[in-house]
């Protein structure tokens, strides 16, 4: 009933990407992953509004293939959401996490340190 190749490949994925695996730990140590993890609240707050405003721009099909069109639109939306959320995180969320952020005179120190 079950496909042995599917079971074998599933076991391989579980072993390679288990929480104690060296590959999984190396994957989680990638800088872009923990930066996105730090931006999760900004992404959470903004993603729906961003997608709502950019979706009318992509109402027409780019290709005759719906699946290819879906993935292209998904990639564009993901890219726009990450860029806008990153800007919001750097210029709004992260500075307000600092103690007494309103007293900072040097904006470079407030935003980038």
C-alpha cells in the first residue's frame, strides 16, 4: 500500500532536519533567518495590509499557466512584504525597543546601533 521510496525519503528528511541535527542547527544559524525572526511582529502587523494594497496591481495573468502565475505573484508579494516590513522594523519598531528612545539626539545611533 505504501510507497517505500516515499517512506525512505520521509525518514531521511526527519533525520537530517531533526532538532538535534547539525544541518538543522546550521540552517537556523543563518543570519537572514534570525533577522526575519526578529522582524516577526512587524511582518505580522503589516503583511495583510501590504498584500491588500498590492494585489490589484497583479490582477491580470502574466502567463497562460495559472500555477506559474500564482508562484510569480506569491514571490513578488513575499518580496514586497519583507522589504516594507524590514523598513518598518528598522525605523519604527527597533528604535522604540530602546530604553528612553525619545531622548536620543543622534538618529544614526537610534536607528543603526
